[in-house]
C-alpha cells in the first residue's frame, strides 16, 4: 500500500511530518511506501536528520505550498503545483491509495472534491471528527466541510459516519443522533426537523435528537450536524479540554500537598491525558470522496502523522468507500 503525505502542511512542517512518516513506514504493516510531497530539498534535509530506515520513503517535488490563511478555492486554482494538490493527484493517478495532510483544511476539501469527485450517491463530502467519551470515541459529522446543508446531505452524513464507526472504530451497530436544541422531535429548525423524519425512516439505529450536553456521555456513536455547527462544537471542545488541563495543573501547583498528591494520581492523570489527546485518533477522514483522505490538525506532531497513516491504511484495508456506496444504495440513493 502506498500513501501520499503532504509534507509541507501544518505548523511544524516539514520536520514533524517527515518524522511521523518515517515512523509509520517502519512500524505499520502493509505500508509499502510513503510518498512525501513538497519541497524536495527541505524534505531531504529533514530525512537526513531523522533516525530510522528510509527505504520505504519516496519524495515527490512540489514547488508551491498553500498557506493556512489562504482562501481554499482560490489557492487550489492558482497553485497548480501545491503539495496538497500534487498529493491528492497521486490518488487520482492510481499512484497512491490514500493521502494525509495537516495543511489548509479547506484546500484539502476543495482539491479532493475537484480531483477525485464524490462517491456514487454522495452529494457532498463531510469531515468526520473523532472525539472521546467516558467509554468510547464518537464521530461528529460534518466538522467543517459544508456550512449549509440540506436534509438529504445530513442523511448521507449519517450513513457515512455510521459506516466509519462500524468499520474503523469497531462499533457493531452505531447509534446515530441528530444534534439539535432539544430531545423532542419538534425541536430545532426546519432542516433538522425534516432530517429527523428521514433518519427515523432509515435503517440506521437512530436515537433521535441529541443536545450539546449529551455529546460526551458515550451513548451516541455518530452525531450529525452541518459543518458550521460542527466546526464550532469541535473547536469549543478542543479549547475546553486544553483549559481544563491548564486549570488542573495550576491548582496542583498552588499547594505543596496537592503537588505531592500527584505522585499517587500519576497513573490516572496519564490515562486521562491519553484519552483527551486528539492525536491518538488519527485525524479526521474526509468521507464521501472517491479516495481516502485524512485531515490532521494544523499543529500535528510526528505522533499525529503516524496515527493518521494508521487510520488511512485501515480505511483502505477495510474498503471503507465501497461500504459507504453500498449503504447509500441500500437506502435508495437518498437519505
């Protein structure tokens, strides 16, 4: 299996991207080649400084980089030789089975949609963010690809998220919820009310509306919403987790006895840190495009890139896209 990696995307590119790619190439079974796409001189310099075998690493030069602050559609059109565009192009050309990028999320969505097109029966792709709960992770879909959605699109997101939960997160029959302002069927705007009816009639295990305070209870495996709401939820959740960690540290440091008590809590604190670490979940897949695309956080470390490669490999191995198409067909081609 060959996976392309946008080596120039992210705050710590290319150093952390290269290091994560080398680790993935050496540790992940079934991965025959990692293709690092970007400035070949910068990539080679980082490779020379990185420990580990490099025989499974290949470099594809790309002369341009899409900045994190650039307008996605405009950048993709103007920068024909960007690392994002060239990496995604490898899937289109059959040179790679998947792509991983920590770069401009909007540019990845635009480039993947234009170059790979959507799967049969899918109107728009969606970002599926994986978030932790007390028992198991859940999927928030869409987490930012589509700010305005029709009920049919939300229905498709529900099916795609359910397939991902079942095949990659190993939930036998995922419980699907619709994010709204109340648990009752009559709560929400016209879009969510109509979507409620569509999901009720679908073969999915639909548990109805879920509210914000239900998200982290571990009772719902797939939470459906439009990308505008989903992105706000995602970033609010991330900032809350960071704030709680910072406050906890501050409280322990205020008192010597509290600080000494951390020795007894070390195991629990490490376990909680690991559960809250978004890098362990391997990034967010862009579901619905005709190829496997994994989008990781802009501040991704080598560890995040390694896990993104792991998830990309799992998605290809389990024929994720084929399963999505089958589920969409089973519901008659529309949500």
